[in-house]
């Protein structure tokens, strides 16, 4: 899985440090973003007794038909979402979540994820529900600006939203390049080496359309419920908001929540549901960056489940999750 704008082959990101830090692999695992099957195959080849491969996109399972049979009943495929992963399997030895949009989806212009290839303005991973075109053509200007700012960290969100609304009054948006062109024309010309002007806006729309932050929040809680004591949670993120949510979740669930400031009173920390395995997020090394440049923004966080039962969930605010003031 990758962030928007990357176009390299489907190489599992940070797979080697995942396998190295886990050690012996056995038992039942769940791969929450099956994609091209890279993580699932690696886990099975390393000794996992069974892997449940989950993906929102039904097309990825069609692409895997040529090889899944070789694993027999050790591999089960499920079309589903993070928030329900504990319904797909339980008593797990590990859960791997690789966030973002896959290069396979970006490569298919008809899916509408890419601002490089022209296609219908869709962006739905599950191919159901409201599309990006529905959002762009119907959202109020202030709501659209909030989506671009909160989910894409686009500082020019209001200027872009104004340009979108002005254009759609004459003609609705149907294609990716049409939207990308309007965004690009509403911003200063990008300098050599900078990301495409539409990068943040397309990221924001994709995240909103697929409720990616909501699914991540609920998925972390579902993984906690599904893991056995000693089970591993491995999460690969590709941008700062995702990483912040995972970091704060693990801090809250490991009894290491930081005080607001050094003068704040010390409070009793709750019993820990996880032990954090690496103090800092793990980044790709030079070898991986050379082999797979799209891994450059990836971060891996690892934790081991304790035997402490799940307690009250941390709030979305506690995790720094962006939340729109208005709901569509």
C-alpha cells in the first residue's frame, strides 16, 4: 500500500523489519490490507498456520486466483474493513495493517484515484457508496474546504474549494484530470521537485470517501480485541496523521500517555493492553529505499498484546483524529 502519487511495483513495504522484529511466526494471523498478497504470502512462508487476508476491494481477490490455491485452507480471503476485523477471525497471533491506497488501484485509471491518469472521479475502494464526484459536486463550500484541510492538510483549502464550487456551477466534475486541472490552476505554479498541486486534495477526498481515519480508529480497537496475549500488532503508515493516531493509541494502551506539560499532576496510568516493541517508529533503511522508493514516507509501529482485557476506548480526540464538524 502506498500514498497517492507513487507508481512503483507492488512490493510489501517494511516487510523485512516486521519479520525480523516478530521472530518466530506461528499461529493465526490477519492481514488487514491484502492488496497484492505480499504480507500474507510472507507470513505463510515464514510459518503462520493460517492467514485471513482482508481487503475492501473485491478486485484484488480476482487478481490472486492464480496463486491462492497453493496455500490450501491455510489462507482465507474476506472482503471487509478494519473496523470489523475481529468478526473475521479471533485468537490471533498477529495483525498486520498497511495503510493507504495500493499501487494497483492507482494504476487503474478507471478507479479514479490518480491525478496523473484520466478516469472517472470515483476513489471508492469498495466500489460502493458515494464517490468522490458526489462529494465534489454536492458538498457545501465550507464543508469541502474542511475536508481538504483536515484530511489532506491542504493549507490552501478554502481557495481550492472556492474554485471547485465556482466551476461546478457551470459544469459538474466527472473526471480526475478535470478536477486536478482546476486545483492546479487555483494554486501557484509548483517548483521543480515539489509534489503535484493536487496531491493533498486527492488524498483528502480519498480518505473522506473511504472513511479511512474512522476505519483506522475502529480497526485498532478491533485488533486489540482479536489478539491473543503475546500477539503482535504491526501497523505501517504513510503520512503524519495516520502515524500520530497509531502512536497515541499505543501510548494510551501501553500506560505511557504523556502529560500535557511537566507541571501537570502525575496521574495513575491504566493497566497496559500493549507493550510497545520499538520506542520510535521504524523507517525503511537505505537498501529498501533503493529497491522500493515508494517506501520513503513509511513508518512501522509494533506492539505486543498483554493479557489485560480491553477497557474503555480512547476517544477520537485523544488520538488526534481529524473529525468534521458537520456530517453529510
